[in-house]
DNA sequence: CGTCCTTGGAGAAACGTATCTTCGACGTTC
DNA sequence: GAACGTCGAAGATACGTTTCTCCAAGGACG
């Protein structure tokens, strides 16, 4: 009596008949060992093609699906990647950068799936048990705050972490970010060239990297060109506060003749505020805001936006993470076939490798003074998306 | 020599020192058995509080994190819920209902996390190996097409499936949907009351439930009130096609004086088309579209929208699914403490339980004539909704 | 003819947890 | 004083894979 029959016997004794077919059932049905089944299905080992295809066929017939849990336990790899987003208050996701986040998450999901991984969304504030209840091969963190305890713990326990947004003070495997300084400088320059004399900024009160770097770049620019800074800051996670801040900015005695809004809804809010004050855009007020939404192509007038290219970011972040997971960088010439693939670790001393990605300024009517063709534009200008 | 020391010895011999602490290490450090550790940490068994807290403390000190994979394997539960969205063509997610999807996914994630589950996003078209590589306790499916093979297989293998959108012809554990018929009828009635004489529809060419039910309701209404149907259908997943279809609809010789657009961008597109043809909204053209976006509160004029209340849907779907997973419904008085919790199965004969949820019409300027006196009372449909 | 290499495959040991079963010790009760 | 219930905890097993190790058979080759 073969061992396969033995095990099958045990199985039949111990449990019901309705259970899902396991690898043992396939082995028994094909008359081979479970080793052979595993090798055949995974394309490993040295097996003649005939055996391989026969086993595959039997497995198919039995509707065999390998247990992901068992595989994960044995392999140490779950094929799961966490996508963590910092939460403001009660809401599970960031509200303000929502379009950005949605696009980024979409691209990240796509990229992960393309490499055989799946994404699981986990707010940073989740109860701890949810976190440790899930086997994660690595994590993407969006805009981690300074000293993020979650990131620190993950990193310490050997889980690769790649952050979207240059991390303040927590250790990550790698990070990706836009070149916010260059972006702000580019916009300020663009507005200046369009004739702006006093450029205002609508910014946020939170301390995330994006807000901080952008604001600092603005202040530095003001300092350099000798303009007095004109800005209003508001809690970006509060959807109502933006309109108020926009209003405040345009109500100032030193009213700017051009404004850059750091957050997605700012364009709409500024436009509404301008209308309220009888300011014409772009004649009296030049407008640019940072947004991924294409509604600004159809506003009256269309508003120039800065796109952070979230899809590119999401793809890059995920690919970096998976590279780290799969040890592309950490090889150190280890024994190839050993049980545990080497955990990724940074080289040791230096800061984590960061990647800066360019942004894209989509110039529309709101930031151009002299538009000789003020006629109503045709339905779809082909050049723009 | 205790068994714990034995096991620890084996462990130390077999592997490096840098590995994560396992339950055995905790047991050894606390001087108890692994049974006791497991019971202490999970709040099970009969242990005095003193032992419990001591074990917990040791576990904490060692930075012990239970292995999710092992727990899943043993328990049969992963705490993971799939969120599947049907894909149109190459894109990983539905484009047209994007705001809907984003909101719904957000609510679903929230609801799942609130009950200790996490969501993993899996396009229906994913390579099969990704699917079977993940241990899912259940799946939410958004708008499954007829005869969806994926849903069928999942259902057959005993994984609970709850669909958002009444399923065409595939077996699901339960489903949730809006009352699309009532919604469309409500809108048509609303437009009629605002003075519309000929109501047009902008609809899609795909066969999903939403499109089908809404269109049928429109046609039935037309039939009942004796209006000739005026509609244009376009591939809703193509973002550019919507503008063309809107244009086509307003260019017809039998141009409607009111339009309902089934998809999110229709409002913008219709507004642009109306402007192109010199039609004033709402004076010459009443406008309503189905959207979750709040940009329509700020368009010129603001556009009346139908909200499907995606957050409510997402929450409901997830709660139904988790109920099914946890066997709220399928108890059948089984032995309480047995190894495998009973898999959920439908009662047997009847159709799966469905829940219809109301929609919400957010009335704005685009669907209200300015002079209420000119309102012509339309042929009232008999109130059999 | 013995040795060595290659092919094809079987055995068995993990992976780390949860839980079922068992077992001693210690009152309690009749 | 013996049977009994309860408390506290240890032992052992199974969850379903993957993979390391090893073995048998059959040429090839000296």
C-alpha cells in the first residue's frame, strides 16, 4: 500500500467528503506522490512532460486549488502588498488628495497585479490586530508623518516599506516623490511671465511633506524675488474650510493678482470667490491649482492645473517595493535555492534611496493674460487630455 | 528538560538568531507551554488572570507577532475580503462609475475594517493565479455580468459572494442594488413637473444591470405616457464618446427639452453641448445626471444629480458579506466549538436574498424652470410605482 | 563488470498556529 | 476516606503546502 493511499485513508477517516480537494487527493488520483504534484503544477523539479501534463489534467478535473494559506506559510510570501494611507480624523482616507489618491491607488493596483501581487488597503490608524492579522510582503505608505510608529515597526520587523512622499524621519526602504520645489518654482515663473505682480498661495496647515516643501519653496521664491508673501493656510482635510480660506485670500488688502492653490478643490473655490468679488479670471486674477481632476478643463474659464502624475508615482512605488521584496537589490550572492529568500535590507549607512519624479503643468486659460483667440474654443482641442 | 526547552533547542539549531520570535519563543521565555500562550493571547481557555497578563507581557517584550499565515491555515479564515470590479477593456477599473466606485470602495473598506476585515482589490480579469494565490473569506462583486464564470466558480467553491448590482444569471449569496426603476421614474416625473415635454436619455451600450434597468424603465415610461423615446447610447467606458453622444442627442431634429444622463460625466458634456447649440439651461433645456461628484454644485448653472448613495451600498454589501462569512444565517445549530465554522450556503431553493436601496435626487437649478407659472402639467402616470 | 551520471520520483521535515485531549493536583462532599 | 468536580496547563495533532534529501533504475563509459 502506497503512502498516498495511506494519507488518503487518513483524510477520509478524519473529515467529510465535501471538503475541497487537496494536493493529496490529486496525488492519489494521479497515482503519484504529492511531491510530484507540487513540482508538476509549479513547473519545478525534473519531470517528463507527460507526467506534468497528466498531473495537471487530474488537478483540473478535480477542481484543485492550492491553499493560499498553506503556501504562504511554507513560502513566507503572501503575494500581498499593503497600501497605507494616512488618515485625517475619522475619515478612512485622505479627502483632500482624493483624486490623486484614487488615481495613484489605481495605478498601484494595476502595477501590483501585473507582477502577480495584490493590494490591500489599510488605513494607518487601523486597530493593530487587523495589521498583524494579515501577512504582508511589503507596504506602500502614502505620505508618512514624521516618526510614524507604524512605519518604524514595519521596517524593524523586516517588511519592506516604500513611501510615496519623502519620509520625514522614519526609516523606509525607498521613497518616491514629486519634485515639489521645482514644480512650485515652475508655476511661479509661469505666472510671472503671464504678468503676475503679486502671487498668492493657498496652502495647508498640516505638516506633510507636500505642504511643507511647497510652502517653503514659495517662501524662498518670494524672498529671492523680493515679493512679500501673501498666503492663507487652512486645514486641508476640511472640505468646507477651503472655500473660506480662498475668500479670505481674495479679501486681503494686499490682494494678489495671481494665486496658486495647493489642493484639488482650490480651483473651484478660488473661482467662486473671484466671482463673488467681481474679479475676472484671468484678466484680474491668474489662477493655477494642483489637481488631477479634469473638471478644470471645462470650467469657465478652464483652469491651469499642476498634475503630480499619480499614476506614474503609483507604478513606480509598487515596482520599487516589489523589487525590494524579491531581493533584486539585496542579493549578496546568497545560496540560490535556499528556503527563505533573503529579506531586503538597506545597504546599511546611507539614507534610503529616493526618486524624484517630474510634475506636469497643464496650461489653460486661467493663467494666460493675453489670449488672442478669446473665441469659444472648439469642442475638443486635440492636444489636451 | 521541558518540552519547551526542547523545541527551543531545535529551533536554535535549525535557523538563525535574527528570525522573528514565534509562539514557541514566548512559551519558553514565559516558562509555559505554547497552548497557554495561545490561550492567553487569544482570551481563550481557563487561565488565571495572572498567567494571562504575564504571558502577554513576555510576548510584548519579545515583540511577538503571531503569523497571519499560520493562523489562517489553522483557522480557515484570513480576514480578507475581495473587492472585484468588472473591467472594461484594458483599464483595471470601471471608468464611468469611477466616483461611484471610489466612494463605494471607501465605504466598503471602512465597514470591513470596522469588523476586523481588510479589503483586497481584485479586477475580475486578473490572471487566475493571482486569485487562487489569495485566501479570501468572501468577495464583493460589483455589477457582475451575466454568467460571470468567476462568480460561479467562487460560489461553487463555497466562498460567499455578495454583489453590488442585481446579478443577472450567476449565483450569489446575496445582492444589494439601488431601486433603479423607481429612481428613473422619479426623475422623469420631476422633469415633467418642471415642464418638460420631451425627455431624452443619454444611456450606455453595455449590458450591465444598471444600464439595462434604467433604460427599460425609461422606455416603459415613454410607452405609458405616450412619448416617443429620444435617446442616444454610447460605450460608457469611453470617456470621449460621452461628449459625442451628448452632442448627437442635442443635434437631433426631435431635440428633447430635458435630458437625463445615466453616467457621471454626462452633466458636463451635456452642458457643453447645450452651450454649443446656444441652448440655455434650464430655460431651453432641463438637465439631470447621475453622479456622485459635487462639482455639479458649482457648475453654471448647478446641475441636478441623482446620487446612488454608494457609501450606503458599500457598507451594506460588506456587512451582508461578513454576516455570511461568519455564518449569521447558516448556523443550523451546529456544534459550537468545532474546528471549522460552517461555510455559508444559501437555504437551497429560492433566489438569493436581495436588498433594494433608495437613491437620492439632489435638485439644483438645472431642472427647475425659473418661472413656475409656465409649468404645463404633464400626463401623470398612475401612481403604481 | 563495476562505477558514475542522469532521470524520475518518493519520503519526510518543516512553516507557526489553534485546538482537542489528557492529566495531575487540589478541594468538596457524602 | 473515596469518589468527584474543577482548575490550570501540558502534549500532540492537524491545517496543506514546498522543498530538501535521498533512492532506484537504467544507461554510458572506463
